[in-house]
C-alpha cells in the first residue's frame, strides 16, 4: 500500500530543525500531538514514525505549518535582498546572508542553553557571540559542514565551560539566582553536576539529541555518555524528586531557560566584532614579527665577530707547604742558612751552581 503525498514526512533532521525554528520544545510538540516525549524524540531521530493515518497527518500538518512560518520570517541583514534570477529561481545567498540566517536560527536558543550550563547570563551571551565570531572567521569551513548549528553549539559549549573563566575578576562572584524558588533549586542542582554530566544532560534532555549524537558532540563513547546521563538524572532526582520523569525534566529545563530575558546581539554586530578581532590579532602578529626581526638584527650587529675562548675555571694548587708562624730556626734550617751564605757570590745572581 502506498502513502498519499499528503502524509509524506520530511527527513528526521528537518523535523527537528523545523521545531527549533518555531521556538518549540520537544515537550510542547509532544503535548500538542498527544504522545510521550520519548515518542517524539524517536520521530525526530528517525527510529520510528507516527503510527496511524490521523496522527501522521496531524504531525505532517504541524511540520508544514512550521515550515511556512520559517519561510515567512524575515532575516535582517545589512545587504538588501538580491533580485530573483530571470528563470524565477532564488539566487544563492551571500556569505553574510547565510551567516545571518544561521545566527537568527541558532543564537536565541544557544544563549538559553549556555545559561543552563553556566548559570551566568553575561557569560552565556559572550559564549554564543564568541562561537559565532569564530564561525565567521572560518565561514568557508562552517558553511560546508554537515551540521553548522552543531558546530557552533559545540564551540559555544566549550567556551562556556572553560575553567579559565574562574580567574577573570568579573566572574569570581556568582550572579543573582532566578527569582522563583523552584527555578533556583533546579539551577543549583544543575550547577552541582560535573561539567561533562551537565552538558550531556542538556544535550539529551534539553536539546533533544539522541545518544550517538550526544556522544559525538561530547567526544565520548556511547556507553560513557549513557552512564553520564543516568548519573545526572539520578543526581537531579535525588535533589528534586518531582523531576525523576525525563519528560517533566525536559519541560522544567525549557521553562527555566525561557523565564530569563536573554537576548543575543544582532548578526551584523557579531560579524563586525569578528572582523575587528581578526584585524587586531593580525596586527599583533605583524608587530611581534617585526620586533623579532629587529631583535635578531640587533643581536647580529652587536655580537662578537671572533671566537673568544672562555676563561678556564680555577684549579686547586697542591704541594704548597702550610704557612708557619715566625720564630726561632730549627737546627736543619740553621744549617741550610749557613750553607746558603757560604755559596753566595758577587754578581747579579745570588746563587750559582757548583761544578760537579
């Protein structure tokens, strides 16, 4: 039996992309479809598909609605949109337009995720901006990547979880916690987890990646990632028993991230910041090279032109009789003195050798 065209579903990765483009969490879509969170995760990873004609049509209709909203949403760029080609097809995007589209799609969610990782609002914004600045510097590489959003997400997570932030004066003191008591309890429980466990929990239960994708992004094996996820869930459930259900934990993570007013900078600002940083480091490298060349020339000018052997270290002189205090001569010394006096002759030399 063949399926009708109306019930065709997009690929699994496109399903997740459309949901994220619509700023919907997996828990919200699962509640709208009337299924469990694990079921929706299986749909988005391609492990299963909706069973039943009505449920399949409802899911396809939701995805089509999200695709329409994503297509109608304008993307702000510095450059005006290019006119269409004579044949009616849309021209390819410029690098700036493609970067701005990726930023508009990923940045808002990434700032909220970075806040859950660190518990710091300013550090979350800074992490996302630095990740996109690095992406703009390496745009030829990022543009052809199989998952540009994953590339930027991994970079932002690495920067946010860097241990060097603790030495910065502005990050030595904790920020103000969330206003709600339940949100504070959840944030405290998250921050008590080790960074790898916290990152694994956020990627799997917050972002909605499956286990192999989470393992690949955290650079760990699949069994190790599964153990981290289980231990993180157990630690959260021990502090907050009402969050022992993964679906409820996913919902609470989404609520905690959405209650904070976290806004990312505009795409042109990020691109200009990236270009300024690139110019600064380029000029710093040039200045360092010039200084190195000048130092080398000065050394070559002032260095000696011939070899000067080093001074040999001192050696201990042996066989010298120990000094004696002045006093009367012994019999042997008096005999030696008389002998020397008898052998003294006139002339420039005090002593002359005697013939044999």
